[in-house]
């Protein structure tokens, strides 16, 4: 899957996309605060191995967000495919802090959601976030995801139990 939006090229992440900046972001507490990747230290080799394991067309696809004008890699989206159920689990991380609060995540999630319905035949997209992560909540709400469930005290985050929020979006029509 390769997509283009007004400001982004979205395509599968490859080993050569792993830069020192990318690895540093995976170890940055501000970037990974609300993700499960925060539970380990990352280096180039571990990151490349993860990318290779995530690129399984029958099960998962790791897509990178690249700025169109600079080709700079600024974030990722991960799709977990469940074709029998016509469902795809979507997660995303905009790891380049210079791009926070500029609409890139919303632009990428909207484009990928549309492609999941149009190109991958999904009936339903699902996603989840820590209730305390308001940036993810805003992105998913803007793109049309609706809350399906709140999982009480589901995640340990910064020494406190926080709720998990599960959201979904369905194919129109």
C-alpha cells in the first residue's frame, strides 16, 4: 500500500528508513509515553528486526509517514489485518515532535482508514488509546471513530492506572 495526501507519502517502512533520529524517538519518554513500545530500549538492530516482523501482508503492515516535500520520516501506522472478520486494528505514532499539533496524524489516519475500506475490503476499523492521551482521542474523533468501550484501569501509565478506550469506524453504506 502506498498513498499520497496533500503533505504526506505513506508507504511500507523499510530497514533503510531506520535513522538515528527514529531510534532516539523510540527511546524518548515524551514520544512513547502512551505506547507499549515504552517498555524496552530500542537500538537500530532491534528496530530493523521489528520492521521485518511487522511486514507480513497476510497479518500486519507497518506504514511510514513521510513528508512529501522533504521525504523525512515522521511517524508510523501499524495495521493488524483480520480478513476473516473484515476488521483491521489501526495504531499510529507521530514520533517527530517537530510535527506535533500540525494535523499530520489526522491526515495520515484519514488516508489509511479510507484505503483500508477501499483497497483492503475492511468492514470495520478498530483502535485504542490510553484515556489520558488526548491527542490520540482528538485524531480518532476527527477521522470519525466512535467509542465502543472503556476498559477501566486497563493500563499502568506513569505510576497510575488509567482507562483504555476502544474506538471503531465502520464502512459507510
